[in-house]
C-alpha cells in the first residue's frame, strides 16, 4: 500500500464508490494442526490465487507462488483471518472498481505482527488499473526487516514494481545491520539486474515519506514493453521480475527465522517506536487521506478500522 494509492489518485477520477459484496475466498486458509490439513490448506490457497481476477497469467502465477511460499513457511505461526466479508471484498455499485483485502496476525509466539494482502482493480481514464500488494510486518521479538511487494499495472504492456525489505533500524547508526541484512544477502544484485534491462527505468514516488522509509536496495522501477505488446511484459515477469521477487521473499523468510538473537529492552523499544510511526503514517497518508476519493467514506471506514485493529494503533 506504500505506492498504490498515490498512483491511483493520479490516474483515477475523484468519484465516490460504494460497497457491494463479491464472492472471494481468503488469500490464506487458517492453519491446521495436521500436516495433511496444512497441505490441503496450502493447495486451496494456491488454487484460489490461480483464479485471481484480472491479472495476466504470468503475474497471477507469480502471486500464487509468492503467497504459497509465505504460507508454507509461516502459515502455522499465523492466526486465522478475522476480516469481515465486507472488507474481504468490495466494489462500486457499477462493478467497474473492485477490491479485496485480507489480514492475518501472528500467533502469540510468532515473530509475525501481521501479513496483509490486497488487490484492487479499477477502470480509469487510461484503461484498467490492477494493483496487488503483499505487506508483511514483524514484531519486536526479532529485528529482521519488514517485507513489501507491490505490483501496479496500468496497461497490458507496463508495470510499476516496488519490492523492498524495509529496515527496522537507522542504517547510519547501525552499519552492522546494513551489512548483515542488505550487503551479505546480495540484495542489491536483484535491483542491478532489473535496472540493466532496456525496458526498465527508475520509478520515483512523489512522496518523500515513502522514499525515506525504503532501504538502499529497494527495487522501485517502471517497466514499459511498448511495441513488444502483452507478450513482452509476460516475458519480463516470467524471466526477470518473478525470479527477483522469489529471491527477495526467500531471503526475508530466512531472516525471519535466523535473526533470533536476544534484543535489549532499549533496542526493542526503539524498534516499536519506529514501527508504530510507519503504521500511523501508512493509515494517515495512504488510507485515511486518499481512499475516500476512491471508495467512499462508508467502505473506507470499514477498511481503516480493520487495518488499525491489525496495526494495533
């Protein structure tokens, strides 16, 4: 949600939208106590994502793979979703703009604070706008970074991409954190590889706040395949974006489990303060300020209420 609402405000009309229920399965099924049930739940989740509406095949397959990877590693440590049906899916009365949002919080002994997944599909003056988001926040039991992946597609041949592991500490004050999280994991190689493609150019958000939150290795790019058509963007996602996204999610999942060292009280308190500021700004800037222009106050009140509950703010 770090980029999508700023982009949507730019591209869409300022019309009020109203809620209408649409059938939608949860992105993740609740964890099960048995391995067999866990396998069935993961398969059901993957099946649900395979039918993900509006996305091109390679993009849909990538989202399925990413969500399945997170579910396989963290699913047993997550609580079942408690998001109500009118937030799990919503749309305007005409059915031209639709959205879905699901949030799962971590169990008491989990390093996960919450995992938020969402998709938005809106018909705007330039065409169809499709946005998919995966936002994973950790708690103060570990100092591993947060995860954000956002895919913003405003046409069949273009894509804005944001992928990052959001720092939990000031990287100037904690150079060892910079070295361990971003240098030794070779995260910047994924950014460099994408940057070398002729179809890729930097995407610079207009929000200084967003730019200040991201890490030095953040991938924030615009991919434009132009005359190559839909097959061009499909190939880019399949051969370049997909492998980079899977690597980044894999690195994040490893960090979630490997950074289990004891943290001092002052260190935890500073992380909580930083995390709380990010949560508050996300609601203040991205949600409360911009969403009403797109979905109307009734829908936004429900969405913001659920997100604030998960954020504990």
